[in-house]
């Protein structure tokens, strides 16, 4: 592709203006799957961290008592 002499041409006549034209649907599906996987991984990691913190503090009833004494 060289420099354009006439910028008023129809892009369909010029050809693809970026690589992998027509693969947008595949990329959207890949990103959607990655987004779902990432959220599920975050939920799993955060649940594990929460359980570790609860075990470090003690039982839930002890936690409620601790917070009620502070207020």
C-alpha cells in the first residue's frame, strides 16, 4: 500500500484497512470467555482469602462479638 492520491475512494475498492478483517466475532468470544474466567478466578481467590482471615480471627460468633464490643 502506497500513499493515497485520492482520499474520496470507496474503502471496499481499496481492500482491507486492518489485518484479520472478519475475525471480530471470534475476538469478542475470546474476550467474553476470558472475562468470565477472570471473574470466577477472582471469586475463588477472594473466597479463599476470606476463609483464611475468618480462621485467623476465629469463629463467626467471635467476630460478631468483637465488632459489637468495638461499637
